C-alpha cells in the first residue's frame, strides 16, 4: 500500500526511516519496515547504516528504483489529468450502484 509513496518520496534524496515514517501518514512502523525490506531485496532501494549514536538507517533509490519512480510519477500525472472524469464516474456509480 505504501510502496509507491516510498519510491516517490525517495526521488528527491535519500531519507532516514524516521523521515519516511513521519511523511507517510497512516502506515505502521511494521508495515513500513516490511515494505522497505521488500524494496531492498528487489533491488529498488539501497540501505545504508549511518555511523551515528544511536545508528540511523538511510534509504535511497537504486537505478532500478529510479526507473520505477519515473513510471509512478507518470501514473500519478495521468490520474491527476483525468481526476474530473474519475470523480464523475464515481458520482454516477454512487447514484445507482446496481
């Protein structure tokens, strides 16, 4: 559920776990941790442990993850451009969901 939001947030720069969690509302720590592990495993993200006390972890996009972010942004642009059509369809459906 939060995969695309994570990918799009990391387009600008790497983020620490806590930054991601604050910025992505409505996601539990467990779900975000699981999502990040999957994305690292799939080769979309890098995971860097920073030499701080306590240690902090930073996530960034790989080349593959950057390509996914570009495609996700394109999908978002498509949906935004068609928002009025989507909302009209919802209103029609809600008026008579038969």
